[in-house]
């Protein structure tokens, strides 16, 4: 039987700070980066995964992923792929790894990377993209993947089975619609904080022409600048296109309420990450203080337990999962089920290298098998760095095209990994 006989982890960094792509009020000069994992058998590379960062510290995440080699090297491929829930729990329940969290921070993201690599392996062996692999599982098979510890005061196993069973009859029809029309998207491309007004206006116009129904602007650095940029965006896109805002955790609670009330006249589609991602009660206060402007958060929420509390406290209107933040596919399944239990839409985060490629699968699975609807659930699109992936995410008419290739979407071109490896790749030596 084939076994995993080695892993390689590369520190891959793209110099996006040169053009201020990805810039916001808290991260003015990001270099989109990935701790990039490859699993090997005797026959060569067999699966891929990654953790997204924005530059400094990517080496720390890469080291954390490497430290997990003893948990994966030497393992039987059939055993790993045959018990994806058990492998997830094995890593998350390890007492010494838990001491480093528990279930938060760099080590938890590294665990998510390894878990996702095994999902890539399983879906490749099944010949299916991740969204299709998940959508074909029964409700009982899906809940077996989820860790319900700490969740049962909000969501039990039986309730999750009931939620999934209620959507089972329409799966086939929704899959057909997904393949025909794609998954609705919104674009962050026009809104990076470091862009000039001219570039904002030009890219916003292009977004409308491309069929997007919503754009997003970064806010939170200067109120007068935010008012000017929101007015410009509204002038360009008109009244029928949503304009979401994103403060990237910049504000205290009172400041967030006051700031967003100043932007109220521009009709924000939501305010994203208005304060610390750990501040559940702060989000609840902001939601009350800026109503009816919706509150969205999630890309930096560290685990399913904090998501549970945000939902229990009525602290958010939009759940934003991230493919690389929590403990991989398994924990994101738990979050999707929690959101469904509370009737809260999920609009995943995809503003970073590889995030569109990975999280599109979770959004599409949510539509086919969990929520059963696209209403109020556009998936983020940032038009950067997709050409570095073997199967790049694709947009048509403002919607993600459902991928057909097996896997989770993380595989990069070897040439890109070599060129942008830090610090010795040609791109960084020349810098």
C-alpha cells in the first residue's frame, strides 16, 4: 500500500507591496505569501496545501507545518483517506499540540494545512473536486467529519443531520444550476486602500462591466478619505451595486459605531472586521450601534467556538469563513453547519493568494448541500496571483465557475514556487 514518505514545505512570497495590492488600514504593505506544503509518496508528489500569510512570519508558519511531519510521514494513504474525521481529531486532540493553543494561532493553522493536504489527497484519489466530493457524502458521513465538542449547546449531531437531510432532496438540481451559472461573487479588487482615486474609479467601472453585483472598499485610516472614496465609488457604480466596507480590525467599539454612522449615507452593504476578531461582545455592541448596516467578520476568527459565540450573541449578520485560518476542511464544515442552524449567510473570505482557489469549494458545497441558497451569499474575489496555480479560480459574468479538476485547488506551478521562494528565489535575490 502507498505511504507518505516525505513532505516538503516552501516559504513562497509574492511582492504585492510594490503595487499596494492588498493594502488596508491595518496592513499597509502586504506581500501575499504561502507556507506551501507538498505530500510525497515513493511515486512522487501526490497532494498539496497551503497557509496564507502576508509576508513576515511566513517562515514561522512554514516551520510549524514542518514540525507536523511525524504525524503524516510513514502513514498509509488508504488509512488517511478512509478516516478524514479521525485524522483531524488526532491532530487537534494531541495533548502537546493543544498546549500551544488550544485550537488557535500558528499551530492550529499548521494543523489545518496538513488536514487540507489529506483532503487534497482524498479528493484526487476519488477523481472529484472538493466541493463535489463533499456534496456527494450523506448527512451521516458529513457529521462524522465534524468535532461537536464545545458546540452542543448551540448545535448537536442530530440537529446537524436534520439540517443536512432537509436539503438532500434538492442537491442534484442545485448542482446542475451551479455548473450552469456558477456561484455569485463580489470583488475587492477596486478597493485597496493604497490605490489612487483614479485607479479606484477605473477598477470599479470594470467590475460593473464584468457583471459583479458588489464591490468592497477598505476603510478606517482617515474618515475624510473614506467619505471621498465612498462617494466616488457610489458615483461610478450607481445605486444598484452594493458597496461593502472593511476596516480590518482597525477600531475600538465606540470608534467603529461613530465612524460607520458617518458613512451611513453611502449605504454600505456591510462593515467587515470593525474591531478585534476575539471581541464577541464588542461585535454585538457595534451591530446594535450601526443597524441596519450589517456586520460581517470571520477571516481572523480562530476556531469554531468563537464563531459559535458570535452567532449566539447575535453579534454578526454575515459569517466569513477562511480556508486557511481554522483547522482545515473539517472545522469549516462545523462553522457552515453552525451558520445554517442560526440562519446566518456565509460569504467566505478570499482576499489573498490561493484563497479563492480553496474557499470556492466550501462556498459551493454550502450552496449544494447545507444552505441551499445563493441569496445574500456572494463569495469574495480579488484578481491577483491566480496564474500561479495549476487550476486557477475563474470568474464569468460576476460568478465563480465551478471547478471540475480533482483536489482542493492548492497546487502551484513548480516554476512559481521556485521563482518566489524566500529568500533565495530569483524574485527575492533580485530585490
